[in-house]
């Protein structure tokens, strides 16, 4: 017989649930696409998931706000694919995402934020390395 043990994550989920809205059905697949783009460190793949304007921050400082594809692709990939953020994104459980204030965060301090756009599609609006 196995005893079921509660993980600390369960407690956090209950707290966040109150502020959370129904998460879009496409969020899990979107988050998996983000993970793939990060695993491959693929700027073009990541750009296809971005919603403009998109803020890129490091250590609490906004380094750039990009407004279009060419601006995004001209960013130094090392500013986006930093080791801490790569690890944070790889460790996200895409089946257990939470939406708070219409935003989904992948990661903790180093994170990606995506949200529903006006057209109903999801897009990355903030990158914190």
C-alpha cells in the first residue's frame, strides 16, 4: 500500500486559484512551444510566440521593449536564453499553469509571461532573465 503525500505545490495551487480565471485550452500547448523554443534556443521560433510590445528584462531592469519582429530578432540571444531562464522554463509543469490577472507566468523570478491578446490568441509579453 502506498501512502499519498501532499506536495507543497498543492498548497500554492489553492491560494492562486482564487485570483485565477479559466485558463485558455491552448495555454498548455503554447507553453510547450515556449519550452521547445527555449530548449533549441531558437529566436525565430520564440519570435513567432511573441505579442508586441514585449518587454525584455534582466535583474529587474528593463533592457528593451521591442515593438516588432525585426527589433526582437536583433536582440542578443544571450540576453534571452540565459542559463537561469533556460532552467526555469524547462522546469515548468505545462499541465499545471495558473492564470492571474489574465497573465500566465512560466517560472518564478526568471520567467516568461504570456497572455490572451485581443484576437483571442496567446502571446509572450514579458521576458525576465
